[in-house]
């Protein structure tokens, strides 16, 4: 039997096939990740490379996804928010994963996600290297949203790992109605606070913030609006990480007809050399993201 190490050229797979396999692995692992959560609502011993405490569930999801994705013959590197360095798993596409986005929502039993970015380049990669992205949302049901070849698709994942399309060609609605922004409000910079007050003054806009980026972004993808984790007074780069959160979410939102920004440019144009580098994140309908950039322009 061909192992990953001794594949002949004829046995190597195309990037398109590998992307499909990555989505398949992630969808089929999702019920296992979900089933593994109840017993892992406790802190793990270590910290992640960003100095944040880890839950046992973060470590569990990371190990599961590293094993499964690392086994794919077309995947060369696996990196995650939970590991300092990428793991060399062969030759091919690089995969960056946030295994359990929003894991502080585990204790209060709220929404969480898994985020996946696929790069056709060694890590750390750039926005131009993104060839596909996806997230799983562990909500009332388990769903997966993928972006590739200019199309965003939403799937429902069943308990046995089978999955089916529930929304094809997902586009941000033209009549946005939700907004949500992370960080402590007193830590926001004044120009951003003024922007948010303007958004709030529109009676058609409702606050929807749950503390898990994937849950919050999925609301924007469903109802239209804006999500941001902004520059904070004591953390100019915000909290979210470029490779694991910024690029994949920007790729999905932009593919769905929306916009992304770090405050002055598309998130896809941000370039940082550190695998775990952070960036402010603003995503949503064009007008809202343009409004953030305008508001922050004088800072
Ligand atoms: P983790 O991936 O470490 O869980 O952090 C990401 C995140 O949970 C985002 O999903 C969310 O938008 C943000 O942090 C919320 O952070 P905070 O609760 O510190 O405002």
C-alpha cells in the first residue's frame, strides 16, 4: 500500500482534490470534536503560543485535526493556534487551523467554531497564497461554510459525519441588520467608539455579539452587517491572528461579496512574518467596512 512517504508522481493528487479532501476531513471530524467537548470543559496544563490558557478541548481538537489532515497526501504543513511551530507532514498545501475558536464559550455552553485556511505556500503564508478556507460552526446544529473558486457554500453536518449543502452561492444580504464588536468598550479608541455609535444610531441595526468570532461572523453572513475585533488602546493589533483567523474569515466574507479590513487595507493584503501575528479585523458589508476605514483614517 502506498504510504504518504512513498507516493510516486502518478499517485500525487492535484490541489483541487486536496482541497476537497481537507473539507471532507474537517466535516467528518466535526461530530467527533463536538462529541469530545462535554468531558473537556476544563483547563489544560499549558498555554498556547499567544500566552492564552488552553482548554482540554482545544488540545483534543488540535490533535485530532493534525492527525487527520496530516494524513492527506497533498498536505505538506499543518499549523495551529495551539502549537508554536508548523508540523512538517509531507509535501503539498499548507493548512492553518484554529481548532476551537471561542473556546471560552465552552463553559457557558455557547457557540464555538473550527477555522481552516489552506495556503499554496510554506508557512507563514500571505493572503495571496490562500486557495481555500472554511469554518465549522458548533451551534444548535453543526454547519460548515467553505470558500473556494469564487464560491461560498454552507453545509449541514449530521451526527454521523455525512454532510449536505444547505445554501449554495452564499452572498451577504443587501439589507444588513446585525453588528458585533469584540474587546472591552472602554479599551476601544475614540474614533472606533464614534463609528460604533453611528452604527447603533441606525434603527435597523441590532447588536449580536457572542464572543466566538465564527458565531458572530456567521450572523453577518446570514443577516448582513459588520463584525470586528478592533485595535485596542493597549493592544494596537487587537486579538485575532492573521494566519488562523484573519485571512480565512476575510477570504470567506470577500468571496461572499463583502469586504474585510485591518483598518486601512483588505485583510488579504496584510503581511506579517510571525506565524502567530495578530491584526485588527473588520468584516462585513462594503459600506460598513468602508465606514470603519473612514473613521480610523485620522488616527
Ligand atoms: P480563541 O481562538 O483563543 O478562543 O480566541 C478567539 C476569540 O474567542 C474569538 O472567537 C472572539 O472574537 C474573541 O476571541 C473574543 O475575545 P474576548 O472574549 O477576549 O473579547
